[in-house]
């Protein structure tokens, strides 16, 4: 398998640290608002990566953080805490906001057929690990204390900028853009490890620490979570291209200073999804979500199919016209597969016929996740008159283990808003009954939902539901 490594700026043969076992970390969401479809493009790419590695026979252990504290408007530690900003907007507490949008994020992932990482850790659950890591960095001489805050001193590093390969002066300009500079830093590129109450008097979440009551910087959480759950050496670390600097650059700085050795072998980044005015961003005000697309008559898998028709390292321009094309193509594809499924009885499957296409499929996913070619391959399979229908279905099912487009099923029925309100009200009543240990009532409501064609599943994030089965 060959993958593009941002660290070396080239496509390389993938060699895991331990044969057939992979430790992989993906940066999770800051749960202060709904994820927009640009955010979700990165998680689709990471999902394809994990499923491709699994298909190729690797055992993947994947961890992801949930940022519920300490992420500023600017990734360079400036501006207002995003969680506090969300709480003000919704007139809720930070923890209420975090819980609400955490559930919404995983609901979006489920609709997009994005596999939940094996390990998910909330930033607020890891405070002792951050403090331990900062103390070690302090003892090694990588930090300084200024105006009540602990900063990482990048002047202590020989190659702070090795991931970006940009000059330090260019990075300093990038940090200064559109943010108020922190006058207490020695260098604009230095970054916060721990902020005390001197940073924000109205900061809602605070913890005791050797430096005073405060809260962690954003960058420290991913390093501490990854090291705790995946160990001191890691195969792959993923994110969007906007994570390269400063977030992943700062992760490398603090993690390798803490560990004393190279941390991650392969850094991978998915490109932006742009609209016609530029990069999608929540700061623009109104933004596109999966729910909004569904309200307009698209399915989440229409969007996933749209994304997979392009390479993860290419910028993708979103428009409803292009999404209409993806929706139409996926609909026709699924209907054609349904026609093929009707005529597969008594057909023998030839290993030779299957292997020819499986080899191509493996070749494409092994070529830096070339999903666009895989999509084309599906149409080639359908059109091939030299293989029978049973062979076509076998090949398509193998491909769908990675693409996860539910190719063998027609689109599930859409739920209208009025029906959605009824369903969610019943689920709320069921959850209340369970809390009160009224399990007979809870079971009764489950049966009522089943009779409506609704399947429910209880998860750590709450109850998820779907029309037609999960």
C-alpha cells in the first residue's frame, strides 16, 4: 500500500511499526455547533482509510478526541473559547452544549456510514494526563510561565516547522492574520499548554493545577489522548489540511519533546470542501449540514458518494448542481444493482472472474485511496457481459465493504419533519421511562416505534434511530 505522507511531502510505501497491526489517531470535532459537510468530508476520508486498511488485512486500533474545552476561535490560541461561544449562543452551559453537539456529530456519522472509532475520549476526561505531560515538558526546559499561563517555547526545537516545510517567518505571518496577538508570548508561534484564570475571567470549565486554577490548551489534548491509548509510537495521524499548522505542528513539537523520539510515521490530511465563495466555515454564519441536505431531499449517502468521486487530497467544490448529479448517479446505480439481484439464482461464481476485479479494487485503494477509480470500477463491473450476475454482486459487495454506500439496498425512506417530531418525542418518553426503571413502559414504546418502521439502538451518546433498520 502507498500513502501520501505530509511529513515527507511524497507518496511512500506504507510500512507499519508492527506487522499487520496499526495504531491510528484522528482529530475529532470541537462540539460547539453542528458539523458542516466540509468538516465531515475529513471524517469520510479517515473512514475510507480505516476500512481500506482493514480490508487489506490490517488490525486497526483507532482513537479520536472530542474537544469540549479549550479550543479558541483561532487555532493559534487567540480569540474566544469556541465552547463558551456556543454556550452563549444557545443560552446553555458548556457541558450541555458539548453533550448536545456530541450526539449530533455521531448521528451525522451514522447517517454517513462513518464507523465509530474504537476509542473516543473527551478532552474534559483527561485533565490529569495533560498536567502530567506539561510537568514533564517543564522539567525538560521546553516551557515558560508568563502572565499566569504556561507556554511551549518553540525556540528550543531545531525543526519546529518540519511538517509544513515553510519558513518560520511565513508561519509567524500566518499566525498574526485576523487575530489579536498574545503579548505575553516570547514568539507568536509559541503556544499555550495551560491557561489560568488570567486568560478569561468568565471561563466556565476550570481545574486545579500546579500553575493555578485554569484549563488546558487545545493542542495538548490530542497528544495526551493519543499517547495514553495508542502508546509512544504511532503509525498514522490524520486530520484536515487546516490541521497541518498550527495544530499538528504543535502536536509534534510537544509530543516528541515529551517522548524524546519520533512519534508518528505517517501524517495524512484531507483537503477542503469549498463552496462557490471559498472554504466552508461556521464563522460565515449559515452553513450546510447533513440535516439541511436531507431537508432538501438528499440522503447522507448522496453526499458520501459525491465525496468519493474525488480524491481526498484534491479540493472539492460543492454545488447543488453537482450533488444532484451524484444523487442521480447513485440512484441509477442502486436500481441497476437491484435488477441484477433479481437474477442471480443457480449461477456459479468463478474465482478467476472475481479475482480480476478484486485485484483492480485492491490496487486502487492501495494507491493512496483512489476512490474515484473504485467508483468507475463498479460501473465497469455492471457493464461487463463476460461475468454473470452472481459474480457482479459478489464483487460489488466486496467493494462496498470499503465505500460503505449500501449499494445492495435501495435508499431508505425519508422521514418528514412532522413524523420526526413524533418519533423523537416517543424516544424521549422511552428514555425517561428507563431512567425511572419503568422497563415495561420503555419496552412498550420500543414496540410502538417498531410498528412505525423505526429501529432504535442505545449507545453511549444516546439513542439513535432509523427508518427501515439500523
